[in-house]
């Protein structure tokens, strides 16, 4: 994380560091949610087409 270097050098406030970490966590959460949505949509499509999991 780029902000960590600035934090260690004293150029970034604790608030800015925590905000950057929060943003990174939010991006990770959105990525995981998108993958889950994609997998659920794939399963729904297979079911709608009459397919099964064999």
C-alpha cells in the first residue's frame, strides 16, 4: 500500500491511512460480491436452460 510508506515517513495522517485501508477493503468486498453475483447468475442461467449439475 503506497500510503503506508508515507505514514512511516510521517507524511500521511492516521486518518488518511485508515481511509485508504477502508477504500481497499471496500474494493475487495465489491470484487468478492461481483464474483458471487456472477456465479449465482451462471447457476440461474443453467437452471433456466434446463441444465443440471452432473
